[in-house]
C-alpha cells in the first residue's frame, strides 16, 4: 500500500498551494488532486451541501486507490472532516487544526486574525480550535470571498488585486493582530499582497504548509511512506475548464508537463454520500 497515492481535494485551484508543499516535503509520494471548479465557490453554500460534495469527491479519489486523504480546503474541512474521519479507514487530514496550532505557537501576543470564506468564518471552526489551545487569545475573523474569485481567474499577480487586498484587510487596522491565518488555501497565492497590506510585523500562517507536516507524520507513524520510490507523475482532475486550471497550476507549481483531466460533475454525483468505513483499497 505504501506506493499508492495521496489524495487531495479542494473547491478549486487553491488546494494546489498544499500540493506544492507536499511536493517539497514528500518528494517520494504520488499525488492525485481534484479541484471542484464547476461548483465553486463552496463558501456561501450550506454546510450540508458542502459535506455532500466532499463525500462525492472522496469517493472518486478512493477509486484512484489513495492511501490517505487531505482536505486541502478550509470550507470542506469545517463541513466534512469529522464525517470522513468516521467513515473512512485511511488517514484523513484537514487544514484547520494544523493552522490553529501554528498560529498559537508563533503569535507573540495571542492577537490572531483569520481570513477565510464565508462558510469557514460562519462555522467558527478556527475560533473554536484556537480557543481550545489558547483560551485567552483574541480572535478576529474576516470573510474575504473576493480573494477566491481573483485567484480562480488567475489575477493574483495583477496590480488591481493588490489594491483589492489592501481594501479588504482594512478592518485589521481597527482591530490589530500580530498573526494572520490564511484560512483558505487560495490565499497563499496572494501572500505578497496580504503581507504588504498587513505590514511586516504581522506573521502569516499558511495552514496548508502545516497540514502537509501533519500528514507526513501520520504516514510515518503508520508505516505508509513510499519506500519503493515508485513515484508517478502527479495527476490532476478538475470539474471545470482544463485550460484555465492548467495555466494556474503550471504557474504556481512550476511544472511544465501536467497530467490534467476533466471530470464532469455528473460523474461525481454518482458517488453520493459515503458508507461508513469505506475500504482503504489495500494492494
């Protein structure tokens, strides 16, 4: 089973920021990623609907013989992580706990900000996770759905986007923080603009980076690391447009030759919700 791939899922291209880190930390592992761009954005959708979508995608990835699953999406993590952990026998990791732990660790004054989608902010998932770790921490949450839109449109390098970021983050001028969690995996693509808007004294926490560290430790503990070194080329799927997905993926991952496939939403909806304790597809 050690040579089987790790599955990653996201509502769009944002999860590629987690994949990028996985390629660094886990160079011997094969990767399968699915971005559900056709049903983007997840943030404004009801929690139950997001959980349903995530289970459909998980079913598709399980059919790719994955040995572990990473919810490379904060909204998906808030909506579906406990459900998938209860139903699957393979390791399942989300991005919220990892980011919260790091934020508490690096924050100098426990004044922590979170920027995310509406769904993640409304779930209070980060607030709850941080409060458990640091009961006296002050936590300011801010929904920034427009950030997802500009990233999906491939406009994260644009000058206008830098101004948009600065305008959106103005509330933190009234409620200063020393640490800011990028609570959406799309947001690291905007990190330079976010850092400029927040100032050099604010520490940015990329939840995706920390999540890869967690999955690496889990695979190590369960003897699931790829020892055969039979690494396959990363495989990418999108429910949206292949060309737009490929353009962003090539730019962000710095990979010239990408294996990208289109998956119709109808193919995903055929999976429905997962049954408890789905098999782990051992070889």
